[in-house]
């Protein structure tokens, strides 16, 4: 699911929340100003390099020169002293943060208890835990002032886009609007992931921040804010609707999975055909019909195919069938009775 020309639609949603709108041109003016400032700084660096020996690579902008940034760190404050002075850590309920730092994994319930729901849903998240956090926008594996400054500039870009559609100081949480604001500010889409811990076998990482995503997305699709795209076809249990299933080859006669594939031997002399195990005696191949020894492949015999032999009922067939067993309720279903979901 992805945004389909949602900026104009977000402007309409924003007007219903704020009673006014801002021109989309504001963001372009801001970006032009940022580029102009960057070019000015580069010219100053080049002049300094020309008057003081060999040219040096441009130094990163000092993060201390940035405006104050309200931030929260979850689940706990760690190494606060290594952050520059313009990072102001605040209470996530008293002051809406602009950036969320995460030092480790947290459940959705703990996250929602630590910060106001709108900020949690839309503000950029920086992972400091050293592992890929599915809800993080950015990951800082090697912390340094330069790396932090670079990531904060990317966070600024997200917040600039949010400022076009969120009224200043907004805290009211509307899940549909929050989801659209999140997608618009990141120019992103909703991409599910396989998740065996979920009965549906797939989930959206954003559910940790916003709650159940599927009903929200389906509503926004019906309203024309999002368009649906195919991800996968998932088989589900007809009894309990779980997608956690074991797909297996089974005996066509008794539906046991205790089957094996056996080569068929065809004895040229007498024409007898049977599974290879019927011919095997003390390491030799002896025809069970005429008792002759089969010495040479393609002279005395060949192997024209195979059969599926069931150890449970003894039935042999040319092929197996496919069955499903549910890990959650234990029900068994033949493939023709299975339901699917996209």
C-alpha cells in the first residue's frame, strides 16, 4: 500500500483539523534556503583553504550551531553526557518531542505509555541500540557528532514535511490522519513483513506505533487516500483462520505424511516391475518373480520412474498429495479446502 498523490489530500485533511492550510510551496522555499546556506558555507571553506595552504575536505557543520532539538530517549536515558548541548531531553507527555532516540526494543504498550501518541506515530525515530529496529527511521551503529548531525538533518527534513500538515503544538491523535502524515513525511509506503509470531503470519512494523494497520489502511483505500498493491497470497486455516500452517506431502490413501519415494526397477527378461526394495537382497538385485540376478543397468534392467510408498498403510501411488495442518488449532485440511487471503 502506498501514498497516491496524497499531499493535496493531506491538505484537505489538515483543513478539517485546523481550519486553515499552508501553501505546499513553503517546503520548497525552505529547501532552497538550506541549499543556499550550504553553498555559502562551501565558498567560505574554499577561500580559507586557498589562503592557508593545501585545501582540506569541508568540515561537517557543528551540531552545536543547530537550534535546540526537543528529544526523548527510550526505554531509558543512557550516556546523556555524550550528546551536544542543543539536544534537550524532555518528558514525552509534557513537551512534544521532535526526535525519538531508542536504546533498545520496547513493546507497543510501553512506548505508548512513555510519549504522546501523535508524536510516537509521526516523529522520526533514531535507533541507538546497534540492531535494526523495525520502527526506526535511522540507525546509528557508530555514534559520533558527525554521524548524529547527519541523521538529525534527515530528521529535520521529516519534521519540515510534517509542519506543512500538522498545526503547531498539535497533540490530538487521529489514527487515519497520523498514518497519512507518517507516509507523507517520509515519502514512503506501507510494506508488510513476514512475522511467524503473528497468527496472520505477516504484520506491519508501524503497528507498534499506531495499532492495527490493516483496518486503517483499508478505510483509507476506500476513501481514495491510498492504493492497494499485491504483496502475497497467504493460506489460512478454515477452522481458526490462522496462517501458521505446515504444508506437507501426504499419502493419497490415508493422508499420513510418513511416505517415501522409491525407485521402480523394470526387469527386462521377465518384465516384472516393482519398487527397488523388493529386488534388494544382501546387497544384490534379485528379481522377486523369476529369481534371476540383475547385474547390469540398461542390460538386465532399468529404472523407469518412482512411486510414493506409505509406511503407515502400505499404499503405493505414482504421486503424493498436499495437505495442511494448523499449528494453532491442530486441524487438518486437504489443499482443495484451503482458504486464502491477500
